[in-house]
C-alpha cells in the first residue's frame, strides 16, 4: 500500500514538472515567436495555446490530483493534515524546480549563444531579429580563427609552453617545501610557515608594481621567463600539499629509514604517490591559471612571440577587413576555442577542481 | 641513548637538509614577495620636482636609473586624489559594483543552495550547471556577454542593424531596446550589464561553499522546527541562516575583497579602454587605475595600491567585527 502510494506520488510529480516546464517553454517561445524568430503568427499562436494548456494540466496534476490521491489513501482525522501538508509540499517542490530551471537556463544561455553564434554566417548574425538556431552552419570560421590575424595556433603554443613549464617547476618547488614543512624539523619552522600564510592576505597588485620594475631590470621583458618565474611559488599550494603530507603516518617514514631509503627516495616512492590527488589538483589549477591569466602577461610580454591566449583574444581586432563591420561569429569562434579546453578539463577532472576550489576562494 | 637524545640528534642532522629543500622557495619568495612589500611602500613615498612638467612627479624606475634623485614625501598620495578625477571615478565605480554585486550574489547563491539541498531528482545535473561559470575564462565569457547585450551598429546616424539578442527578448515582451554597452550608452545601463555579469561569475563559488555548509547541518534542527510548527519562511530565517552564518560570513568577506579588486570583468565586456566606445575610463576601477600608471609613474601606482590595500583591510575588519557579533559558531 505504502509503496504503491509512493510510486503514484512520484509519477504525478514527474508528470507535473515535465508538463510545467514544457508548457512554460512553449509559452515563452510562442510569445517570442510573434514577429520574431520568423516563426509566423499562426504557429506562435498555436504554441502559446499548447503552452497554456500544458501549464494548466501541470497545475491540475500537481494540485487537484493531490486531493484525489488523499481521498484514495488518507484515512480519518489525520487525512486532513497530511493532505494539506502534501499539497503544500508538492507546490513547494514545483516552485523549487521552476526556480532552479530558470536560473540554470540563465547560467547556460551565454554558452549556448557563444556556440550558435560561432557557426552563423556574418550576414545571419547581423539580421535585425537574431535567429535562435542557425539557418546555415559555417564551420570555416573556426579555420579562420587559426589562420587570420588572431593567429590562435601561436597563442595556444605560447600558452601551453608557459603552462607546462611553470606547472612542472612549480610542482618541484612546492613538493620540496611542503615536504620540509611536513616532515623535517628545523628551527623557526612554525614561524616561517605562519609568515608564509600571512603573505596570502596582501593583494597581488602590491607585488606587481615592484615585480614589474624587477623584471625590467633583469632584462626579462618579452620573454617566457617573465611569465613563468615570478609565480612559481604559491603559498596556497604549499599549504594544501603540506596538509596532505601530514596525514601520511610517520611510521612509514621510520620504516623507510630502517630499510635504508634516503629522504629523496622516500619522498619520490611513498609521499608523492600517496599525495597524487592533491598534486593533480595543483597541476590543473596552475594550468588553468596560465590559460586565464591576463593582467601580468599583457603588462610584460605582449609581443607576437610570447603573447598568451587571453591577452591575444581580448586584444585582437575582430573586424571584417572589407566592410569594417565587427565579425561577431569569428570572435565567438575564438571564444569557443578558448573555452572548450577549460570545459573539457572540468568534465574530466571535476572532483580535483572542486577540492581545490572549496578551500581557496581564488580563481586559477 | 634515550629517546629524547635520539630525536635531538636527528633534528640537528636534518637542519641543513630542511633548509636545502626550502632554498628554491625562499629565494623566489624573497625576490618576488618579500622585497616587493618593502619596495612598494618605499617608492610610494618617493617623488621629485620635474621642471619640464612643472609638477611633482612620482618615482619612475628608468628615470631613477638615469640618475634622477627622489625625495621622501607624501605627494604621491596627494597626486592620486588631485590629478584629475580619475581616481575618484575609479573609487566610485568600484564601490558601486561591490555594494551591488555582493548582496545580490550572496542572496541568490543562498536561495539556490537551499533549493539544491532540498531536491534529489536531477540534483547532480543542476549542481554541475551552476558550477560551469567557475571554470571559464572571465575575459572570454565577458566578450560573449558583450555580444549578447551589444548591437550591430555600423552607422551611428542611422538606427542599429541588429539590436542583439537581449534587446530582441526585451522587445518581444513589448519593451524598447536599450543601448547597454555601445557608443553613447548610459552609465546605469553599463553598470547593469556589469552587475549581471559579475553576479553570474560569482555564483558558482558561493553556491559551492554554502551547499557544503548546508550538507553539514544536523537534520535534528529541522525536525525540532517542524515539531514546533514553524513555517518554512521562519525555519529559513531562524534555523538555516544562523546555522550557515559562518559560511555566509566567509562568502561575504571574500566577495568584498574580490569586489574591490574587480578589473577583468570590465576588460572582458568593454576592453582595456575600460569604458564603452568613445568614453574610455568611464568604468575604470581601482585596480585599473593602478595599472594605468604602472608604466611611467610607479610611485603613484604604489600609493594607489596602498590605498586599495588599506580600504580592503578596513572593510575586512568591519566585516569580521560584524560577523563576530552575528555569527553563531
């Protein structure tokens, strides 16, 4: 009896939500369809009617059916309370899903608009009423993004070089210092670590000014070095890895010592494999940092040989050489090419990214 | 040999080894973190009389290398406020954006987190969708927002060729198109777009933190509230918000810090001219102001950076003070 009721409630809820969502969509599309998106008046009118009907059905299935169901299942005095409660609960659920769906749509819409704009022709993009689905797919825009003045291939290459080298070096520095802080004993260890953490509170702009002077004096302007070296040390990564290293039991270290393993061998054979999730997190965050960095690269290495991808993307002139009109599809294609690797990394390494993020509050 | 002696001996043996492991980090930290702290403070107080310009100018490193002599003084800090009104513009823009975006994004994130926490069906899907903006490039998606709000308007003497997707939706509901980001757009239209974009960008992190907090809340409290017959609204304000207050304080404080350092969102939408076409610098922020003078007047840039640091410090302290009184740990 109880199971029966549960499945019945679930079915009604699902049906209501699906109908409600579909109805809302139909109403919106129908209303937009009036004179827009070239859907035609009759089609729009039909869509609106269907939408209103679906919405009404949804409300009916969510509210009225609750009463019928209660009549079927509820008994006696308790029925009065549970019926009201359940109807309320269903209504709240429906509102929750509607709220989340609308906001989720707002979250996704920029990605959708970026994707479909990138495959439109310039003429279609510039239509007085924008189309929600391209009439004609022009994939050659993507090729143009690589071959044109934007030279995306070179930008990608530069960014990958900087990203890979700085990640590798940063990992070495971070592992060595995290190991020292987690396992080795030396005078002033806690004070030094506290001082390190204190530097995290100072805004980066304070460092940037003097670092700009420093790298200019070193003669590093317009090199890869200037993009890599100043950011090799991240106190946050050291902190993250130290916490992870400290969780590894000390007995392992002593056992390795008895077996005559050196510190470095122990670090390489035991600590690093055990801390690999944190190391992966650091690698991903650091790579994403290079991919997204803008302020520093624009300041110190904004030349053709060393320009990074974000700087190139923002600085490029997306104008048609003939008409002088802005070429939005080309711009959007470039944006897609910059965004897709990030989304791929996110899909593949979601767990590792979330781990780092929830503890930092800093991007990249 | 006693156990204690053993550890002491091991300690001293490991001393030099530990410092060896720390060497690369320490060298880099000294050059790129510790030295800048002192030097930025130092050069913010260095200035000189420039006879060619007939004005007091701040420290410039290439002039200094060519033998220019600088004196100690607070003129850089005065210059920040007095040379034009660009700093006040930047300060006003930054404050306005922070004051608008932090409450909106926190409230919205709280609502979304509570909603996500009370559903089961499709929960993972919604969580992923709401996290998507986090892993994107602020500049790249800023350009998408600019395309969505922008118009195709080749000849300013004639009406625009296309008013863009957002304006099309507005017109579909009977409104009139608004010049959001293009040449001649109004200040409040620009701010509205920036607020929407910054909130869109800030939501994922806040939702993640608040949802994490909600999942750790003991179900007992809700059962107790239910027994007492508290309404949903009352439960939300009297149970959920107080129990979540440490997380709310955390996202508000980081939100304020991020808000005062706002820069790339504006570059993403308006380009590094920091304003719509024909009005560069209209939407400049404090960080933007610092980078404007980093090339030729490092003294002034340092002074502005210290002012920014002071503001962030004071605001964070106020936040901490308020949250100490209001937060239930």
